[in-house]
C-alpha cells in the first residue's frame, strides 16, 4: 500500500513538472502515459543521484 502511495505521489510530481513546461506539456503527457514505468524508474534514479551529490557536498 505504501509503495502504491509513493508511486502516485511521484506520478503527480512528474505531471506537475510536465504541466509547467508549455512547449513539452502535450507531448510529455502522451509519452508519460505510454512509458510511465520507465519514466518513474528514471526519475527515482535521478532523485537518488541528486540527493547523493547534495549530501556529499555537506
């Protein structure tokens, strides 16, 4: 249940970001529907990498 909630939150964040990019919004949302799992996995990897870099600076 918790994994499902975390996944839905991440999906919401991705959709919010796509909505903030008017030039990519339509194409991005279509691609997100088609490749949702891949995009979510890549997003998790990017977040992990960013956090590791941030933590290493401090």
